[in-house]
C-alpha cells in the first residue's frame, strides 16, 4: 500500500550545520505520527520541508505516491506554534481564509457560516468570530488556529508544538480536540512536540529525531517498552544520558 | 598586509552593495511578473488604496501647504535682489508641480508608508504569518506585495496632484495676505504660465516614487531578520533606501524629462 507521505533520504544543511542527514520515513493513511526530539534537532525544518516552505538539499518527498508540489498544499492544513493568525482580519476571516480565495472560493455568507461552525467545533462561541486575534487569549488563538487548519477539510494536517505556552489543563483540552477532530476527519497528521502528554493523547506512531536521523520509529504502544537509551532519556526527561545537553 | 586592509573593506562593501542591488532588482522583477498574472486580490488592493492613499492625504497636504508658503517668501526675498518679485506666482507653480510636490510628497509617503509596510510584513514574517499564507495556498508576493505596489503606484500621482493644488494655494495665501499680490492677477499668472507637461511630469514622478516606496517597504519586510531587532532594522532600511532612491530617481527623471 502506498504511504500517504513518504520521505526518502531527505537532507538539509544551513551553511556547515547539517540539520537533516538522510530522513527516510513513511506515514500511512489516517496515521497520526508524532515527531519528538530535543530542541534544535530539526523537527521544524523537517515539517517545513514537507510543507514546501524550505527546499531540501537532497532526497524526495512524495504525497500519495506523487512528488510533493505547490498543488499538494491544497490538501494540507497546518496549526502553527504561535497560531500565526492574521492580525489584520477578524477571526472568522482567518478561519475562512482559504474558502474566501482561490479556485474553490465560496460566497462570503457561506464561508462565514462554515467558519463559525468550525469555531464552534473547537469550542469557541460564535461571538469570537468578529473579534481580532489580538483580543483572544493564547488558548483561544490556538483553537482558532486549529479551526483554520481544519476549515477546508484537508487530508493531511500538521501540528507544530500544539501545546507550547499553554497551561496543563488547556494543553489537555487542545490534545483532546486534535485527537477527536483527526479521527472524525480520518486525516493523516504529523505533529512535532516536546510534550509527552501530547504524544500519548495524539499519536498512533512516534518517531524520534536525533542528530538529523530518525533514531527510533514505532507504534505509540511500544514507546514504554522500547529499550533505546536515547528514547528512554527523552521520555524520562533525565539530565544524564546519551543525549548531550548544555548545563 | 595592513596596508591592503582598507582595499579589502572597500571591496567587501562594494560586493555587498552590488548583491543588494541585484536582490532588489530580482525582487522587483518577480513582483512585476506576479502583477500581470492572476489571481489579483481586488479587496486587498482597495484596502491598500485606503491605507496608502487616503490616509496619507493629511501629511502630504500639510507638507505642500507650508512648502508653498515658504517658497513664496523665499522667491519674493530672492527676486527682490534683482527687482523680480513679480515672478513669485510662476516660480511657485513650476517649483511645486515639477519638483517639490512629487519629491516632498514621495518623501513624506516614504516616511509614513514604507515604514508601515516594512514593519507589518516583517512582523508577519517573524510570527510565521507569511508561512501560514503559503500553507493556505496563497503566494505572499501576490497577496502582500502586488496590492501595495499597485495602490502606491496609482495613489501617489493623485496625492501629488492634490499636493500641487494645496502647495500653489499655500503660495497664493502667503503672497496675497503677506506680500501684497492681487488675488486675480496671482491666479491668472499661475494658470497662464503653467504648461500641461509641468504637471504631468510631476505626476509621472509621483507614480515612480510610489512604486519605489512600496517596493522598498515590501522588500525589506520580506527579507527582515528575526525578532524585534530584525523588524526595527527592516523599518529603518525601508525608509532610508526609499528616500535615497526617490532622490536619485528624481534626478534621473528630471534629466530624462527636461534636459536637451
């Protein structure tokens, strides 16, 4: 069976810094892959390469067996770490951004109705539709960002640190929302995070990135029984271990 | 070796300057290519007309009013040295329409608009809003740069035309209330002396300056560094480069329009 997303020998360097050193990874249809790894290990670069925001130096990216292209973006949704809502427009226009433009453009009234429905799906009341992003709290911005990511019913959704900056309760709410929505939509997802509670709530599969390689990859159920010392150190959060840290 | 150090520094500066010129030229070409290919975001263009054109009217109008008044005083005082005080209406009109209207209008808009464009786009870059646009299948060049270029290039000539009228009115006001000129004679001398080309050359300059203002704002915003420092630098560079390019372009256009 063809993988939904297939990466082969993906490499990317910035000057003399080799960030990705040959990433090979398959993500199956409706799979929820969470990529974990320390800060600066290239998780965001990997995501941006798949999204086409950064051009990789080598290797290939295939979506549904076809080389990734600008066209692939139409099947993607993305929740950014800081939500990245457009602060010059109200929340509903952010959510309906794709519905208001492009080939599948809808009338404004219809796009607004869909946006409000999506906002309600992520737990935001219809009154938030006409607020500007700066008037929302961090948690509400994340929810609005999630509503925008799912508004056009994408087949593939990317989540970049979805719980960063949120309190544990709000993190739990966002994790649950992502998990519910993804299974409702049957979407394929890639999430990057440091948050192990997100991993356990969202993932069907986990990949650990270390020194530009996929160091460990397997079903989330194998996470606690895996003996890999790097993975064990990351899960336990121990300062001592094979992963070198600055002190 | 130390003797050659200044030459090395000069060489590096020259190469860096040439690289910057190349980057701006490529950015401008890319913007022009996007300008003539669909989609065109009409709503964003209208929004930019409001922001760049309409909201710059007070700044341009006040600048023109005071400049027209000061120009009348200067020409009167200078003209008095060789008994040519009577040329005030003609020199104010030609000075405003050919030079001061477009140049000062362009510089004021550079200060107000290039900085705002650079700061807005740089902040969007820092907060990943530009990346978000791409993930929403929207080309930032089309969505952010093209509407600003169109709006600035088309609204600057209108601002210059309004500025010209207000500037000439400033000269008229000072001349008739402070310098003893007859109202009807002043207006008659102004309209009788001005030729169509005096005004249209200034409007063409305005269009060129509008393009420069938007181009520099967008270029520095899109290429800003990270964090608050990156946004600050982008804003400063946009205003400085737009102002210098306006003055350089003004000389070149004046040479092209009026030498021979």
